[in-house]
């Protein structure tokens, strides 16, 4: 994920990732614990508010992926 043109975005494609202002990797457990939280300012420093928005967005995406995994395993 990252900040592209001032906006937090999830699941960046190559063009977005290579040109983003901030690049972030987040790995979470199903219970919401962090395994990895790593952010790098590529073009401009990011604020605590932007970091919080990225972490919240990551949580949403990870919860969705976990739900999809559960559905697939139940099928």
C-alpha cells in the first residue's frame, strides 16, 4: 500500500508503487496483531495522520482477505 498523489491506496500496481510518495508493508494476524509494519517515505515524509490512515486501510484489506480465505476453505 502507499500514498499516491496524496491519497492512501491499497494493493498498488507497479506504476503506483514505483512512483508513490510513501510505501508501506503491513502484515497482520487474524486477531489484529502486527507481524510487520514497515513504511518508507519515497518522495515526501508522511504524517502520523497519514500513517494511521494507511494502517486502517491495511486492516480493512487484510480482514477482507481473511474472510475470502475462510469462504474458500468452507467451499
